[in-house]
């Protein structure tokens, strides 16, 4: 049973297709998240062929770009902003790790709203 799961995982990674960067699609998708929206933008611009990589790059730009803006604005609100800013930061780190893991595993892990937008534009 475990062998069948490993074979299925390998097949799923093979089905991700070729990339115009020459690297494995799951690695390129993971790298789209490494520096947040910056690497998302880079991979979105350089990857022309692979929908999987483009999806994760677009999702990275939307999610981490939005979180950056919220993270800048939130501390401007006294007390509530100061309380919520550390919570946002922790959530940001957890989400960042989760998205990198899912991309490396070859999953189209769609977040609400951002994933829908990314799917339409990838």
C-alpha cells in the first residue's frame, strides 16, 4: 500500500509539465513563495508555459502583497493595530510555510479569493 502511494506521488509530480526555466515545476512553484510577492512576480514574468508555476506565482503575489499592505496599515491604528500586528505576522509565517510545502508536493492548493483570482490569471 505504501509503495502505491509513493508511485502515485511520483506520477503526480511528473504530470506538472515542463517549465520554461528548465527546473522542476514543483521547485519553481516553491520558489515563487520564498521571498513572498517578489519571487512570485519574478516567476510569473519568466514562466510562460507552465500553468502550475504561474498559478502559485500569482497566488504568492496576491496573498503576500495583500499581507504586506495590511501589515503596513495595521500598526497605524492605536491599540487594536498593535495587538493584531504580531498575530498577523505569525499567521503570515505559518501560511508561507504551508504554501511552500503544498507547492513542493505538487498540489494546486487554492486559498479562498486569492486562489480563485490566481486560477483565472495563470
